């Protein structure tokens, strides 16, 4: 919590302190293993429910401490139960209820919730629309995800905020600054029709990203992000 307090003091009124945590399913995967965790609901549902509930309760205890320390936003890592690994049926029945209970705890303590999936998500978009998160990221495009930006903008309704979509693994590393500007313009022209959108990469900047491309990304966002332009 001291790190959160330090970050909050540095940021002041110029930004938000966003704390990253694993969702209950992701925590359980670290102890149980993904292959077992994906089959447990069907092999031994009672065991699965008890396991994930245990980690959900422990997570809620930690969340209260993080929020008390000054977190403005809690980001839940939900990428292990993505569209390819879990699929919509398993996600809806055995993942989403636990994630929503964690989100309820975040909201009860006066904080906002961001939900993160940097992998395949197309088949889960209708379920994400029903979840209680305030913001969803990362809208990862092919080849590292399968999310069409236009579909996500339509399926997940406001006031939920969407964030991401610019590929930082290949495109931002290899593109020219002009190509970055063009792509930013394309993203914003789509997103402004919906609103409630934060322009971002689909994850953190990769090593070796040219500074000129990061500058072009920022400058294009300022140029094309205004309504009426």
C-alpha cells in the first residue's frame, strides 16, 4: 500500500492511480494450472466453485487495502479466461459471476473497475457488455487478438468506456511515424461515433519502439481526438 500512496501523491490531480490485480480465475490458475482449471467445472463443480470463491474472498480483502491506500481505479487481469481458452459458455457460467462479485466489492469501496483481456475476446464481447466493469481494455486486433474495433464499439454499450486497439507488438515498432498517424486517425474516426473511448495501445509499449512513433502516436491523438475534426 505504501507504493500506491506514493504513486497517488506523485500523480496528484494530473492523473489516476490504477492498481493491477489478477482476477479470481487468474489467481486460481497460478495455483491449479490452466488445463485443470478449465476442466474442473465439469469434472468436479463443487471443488471448482470452492476454489475460485476462496481466491475471490482473499482478493476482496486485498482490494479494500489498495483502495484505502489511494487507488482510483482497479484493473482486473482477466486474460486467462479469454475467448479461445474459456469460450463464452464456460465464461458466462463459471468465470463471469466471480469477476462481477469482485467488481461489486470495488464499487462498494468507492473505486472504479477496469477489466483487461489482451487476447482473443470477440466471442466474449456480448458478455463483457453485461458485466459490471466501468472500462474494458485492450481491444486487441489480429494477429495477437481477434477483436474487430467496429464490432466492439457496437456491442459494448456506453457508458462503459473502451480503451486500446493500437498494436504495439509489431505495428508500433515497425511502422513509420506517418503510418502511425494514419492508424490513429482511423481508430478515432470510428471511436468518436460512439464516444466513451480512450485511445491506447493493446498493452504496454514493446522494447525497441522508436521514440518518433510514440511522439507521432501522441501528436495524432491530440490532433484527431477533438470532436469536429
